[in-house]
């Protein structure tokens, strides 16, 4: 049968324990430190990435807010410029209307003045004609019927020219 040598088992067990203890001190200890160091570096890198991501998101939010502010300011400037342009257009139209009204009034006044001058000139011509007619009448003798006809013709002539 199988015989188990207790001394050999005990010796091998002690050798295994000594080997495990030696490997733990010599190989597994430094290897464990390297693995722990690497694990710490990876965790630090992941933490740094998370912090950078948060900072980037905060910067992005800030830039979006700034951009919205700039857009609002641009819209306000455009609105102000449009309002100013509309005011200028209204001012120009009002000025043009005032100038055209002034020109029209001046033209009407000038037409009225010319009409009055023409009436004065016509009256002067009528007076000259009356004097001329009176001179001709005086040259000949007038009957009452002829006198009435001359006065009626004169009145009608003056009425038409007025």
C-alpha cells in the first residue's frame, strides 16, 4: 500500500511554507508594490480625467452663457440700429413733407402775386381804354341811347376782366 512518510510530508510542508514566505518577501512584495503603484497611477489619471471633464463642462457652460449674452447684445444692437434708422427715415419724410408744403405755399403765393399784378395791369389797360373811349366820345356828340350803350358795354367789360 501506500505509505505516507510523515517526516517527508512535514519536511515538504515546512519547505513549502518557507518558499511561500520567501517568495512573498522577495517576489510578491515588490510586485505587489508595483501593482499598487500602477493602480494608484491609473486611479489618479481617472480622477484627473474626471476633474478635467468637470472643468471642461463648466467652461463649456460658461462659453455658452457668454455666447448667449453676446447674441442677446447683438440682437439689442440690431434692434437699436433698426429703431434709429426708422426714426431717421421718419425725420427725413417729415422734413421732405415740410419742404414740399413750403414750396407749394411759396408757389401759391407767387401765383397769387402774379394774378394780382395781372389784374392791376388789366385795370390800367381798362382805364387807358376808358380814357381813349371817353376821348372818342367827346369827339362826337352822344345821344342818351348811345351814352347808355357805352356805359353798359364798359360795365360788362370791367365785369369780365375782374
